[in-house]
C-alpha cells in the first residue's frame, strides 16, 4: 500500500467500526446538507421517450450535436492522457 497505506487502512477501519452516533456526526460534517440552487430542478425528462433507453438517447443526442467521440478510451485517459504511446 505504500508509505501511507497503514495509516489509511487504520482510518478506514475506524470509520467502518464507528457506532451510529459517530456515523451521524460524520454525515453531519461531511454530508451534503443542501442542494445546489442551480441544479435542484435539473432532470433528464425529455431525453428519451418513456420506457426507452436513456443512455442510448443521450448518445444519439451527442452524436447529432457532433460531441460523441468515436475513439475508445477511459475516464483515466481523458483526465491523465492516454497510456497508449501511439
């Protein structure tokens, strides 16, 4: 796990072993307490007909708008750059 692996593992174990009161305190400190006002009414309604595949409809819309990439890659490749030396 590297230099910090043991410390990280200890922290994770303490979080997993926490009682309900400690979990509630952690949720209060770290959890989202309110929604973003700009995004609270955002939905995916209208992207696909009721009962249709939402992800397929999203891909079709991206393709129509010229935003769909034909190259295969991962999120990692997108963020860190392709690991392929080509």
